[in-house]
C-alpha cells in the first residue's frame, strides 16, 4: 500500500493518521501536489490533490482512492477488525459519517476563508461549526465517541490544529475558553495532541508548527487550494 502525501496538507494527514491508527503497513511518498505533471495527474485521477492511496488488487492491478474521507472508509472496509475507527452498527456509523461531512462543509471552508480574508464573517461561522460538533461529542470522552478514537476525531483534528496555530498567528484568533462545551472541546484537543497517530504525522517532526506557519503564508497570498473555501 502506498500513500502519496504532502506533509502540510490536513486532508492528507487524515489518511496518514488512519493508517497509523489502524496499524496498517504502508509506504509514505511525499509529493508536490501543485506540480501538475502528466504522471501526477494520471496517478491522482485528474485531481492533482493529496492524499492518494494506491493498493494492489487481487488481479495484480491497482485501486486508487483520492479523497481523504473515502480513504478512511476504505481502510476500515479493508481491515475491519484491525483497530476499528468506525462503529459496528450502521446507525452509529451513519452518524459518524454525518459529522465527517460536517467538518468538510461547516468547518474546513470557513477556516481557509478566514485565513485568506479576515474581513469576512467566517470567524463566527467557523466557531458555529466547531460548536455544533462539540455539542455532539460524548459527554465523558475524551474522544468524539467516548474512550476510543473514531474516524470523526481523525477527520477533525488536522483542521483544528491549523485553526488554532495558523489563525492564531496570522489572524490573532483564539477559541473561547469559558463554558462547558468549550471545556469539553479542550479536553478533546489535549487528548488528540497526545495521540500517537497524530504526533507521528505532525508534531514529532522538527519545527512542525513554524513550518506550517511559513507554508500557509502562501495561502494568504492566494496561492493555496482555492476549492477548499467553497461551502456546500
């Protein structure tokens, strides 16, 4: 199994975290997704986006998955008994997928919009999106569904980390600290910071925070992935 990845990309980090969380053997391949060579466009199925996961088929061919949440679902289907990140019951699994989509639709685009343009109303929308998912968290925690890491945690954490550090640096942004919901959020965030699958894919690397800040300065100049600012 091969993971084509870019170290700074939160979407790619989702797939990377899932592989680590489930303990799946893989080969990590760092790529520049903005270098739209014929090879890269073909491999990424015309998207020129990371992550891209490539797995051998039984017929000696290959399957290629190119969207981060679909990769999480695929890994669970492929290794359902190996450190599961989705619930067993279809109803609970559907609920998890709903909140994964919520991250994509109600949090991610507002994060990038606010990073690019602090004059818009996206700060409030970002906080609203975060509050909704916090209110859906298991009361005891520390993770979204309780004491076990789920796909929702993996889908959310890369973007929360960037919201705190990138928006904090460039937009003087900070999350509220008062109230039971935000205290619950802080407990979740602190637990996720210590999660080995998160640390290995981020903060275990030298100067990770500063490297992210430097790299995302390009987004502020309009050189990032414009499509992630779209709201469904």
